């Protein structure tokens, strides 16, 4: 929810409630949020939105029928982006999700590769995990996208069935086996004949998106595209 503050009161509000850049901790300007312009421009953009056959699409080749796929930034260890992602997932910084989503929304608006999308689906998180975290980070990213790009978010059509273990140290095959039956489409009528954009925070092996995407593609007349805030270029 946004609180409306008249423009003439904003300098006063800024003085009373100063906010700082998540990257360099300098005081943010009124028009800035989360990151200062310098830190924002330092984030490694992939430029994949306009590129057909980009490395994100290659991950899913022969595994999942996607119309288009892209991620906004490269994910690297010990980077500002990693800090944002970890803050989003583990340090209760939900605004990082909306901020990343809005950046994606602007990118999606500019390219013509995603124009036929009808709706946005955040990758579901297991309810227990969502309860512990307080939110689903993919949902926040989807909200940021929708705020800029004006495409509707479809909720609760797809659910996550199991509480999967943390998969960080598992290889691609065991991750894939773990993902079997994890997602179910429970309200297919909401998705019928729609081109769905499935959204997640980070793409690594793609196993989770693949499992969820395959369920979505079983709905009558459905087509699928993928978008993530970040992409881990080195495959484990
Ligand atoms: Zn900064």
C-alpha cells in the first residue's frame, strides 16, 4: 500500500525519516528508493529481454516449451545483487522485491517479445515457508512488475504441495527428482487460453520453474513465458 504525501511535504518527511542506500549507505534523494542511482547503475544488467535464444532460454530448451524467457541481472557471489536477494529472502526487506519487480516491469514494457502476455503468476511458495518469511518474494516481484506494466496477477490458481528441502547443494538431477509433483494447478479455469508469465526471484538450474511451468502448460490453451530478477550464469 502506498501512502500519499504531498510534494511540498516530502523534504520534511525526508528530514524526519531519512532513508539510506542499501548498497553504499549514503542518504537517498527524495526521488530514489532502495538504491542510489550510482549503485543502481552498478548492477550487472543482462540485456536479455530483447534477445531471442538468450542463455536463460537455453536452460529450458528441450525441457519446457517457453515462448520467451529472460532475467534482469546477473547474480554473482558477494555482490550488491546478492545482498538485495538475501535481504529480500531472509532479512525482511520486502521493498527489495517490489523494487526489482518494477525494474523488470520497465524492461518488459520496452520489449515486444512479451507483449502477448495475458497474466502474471508468481512462483508459489509453500504456505509454511511464506508464513515464516512473512511473504512470498516472487509475489512481491510480480506486484512490482504489475504496478509498471499493468498486467493482472493471477493468485491461487497454482499451489505448491510439498515442503521441499533447501536445494543449494544438490545437483540438477536430484533437484529435478525432488520437484516431481510439487506444484498443482487447482483452478485451471483461471488460466485457460492465457499466455502466462511465470515469475521467480533467481534462476539457477531452472528445475523449480520447469516443474511449475509443466503443470501450467497442461491447462487447455495455455502458453508460457518466464521472467526472473536474476540469473546465475554458472550452472552447478
Ligand atoms: Zn548507493
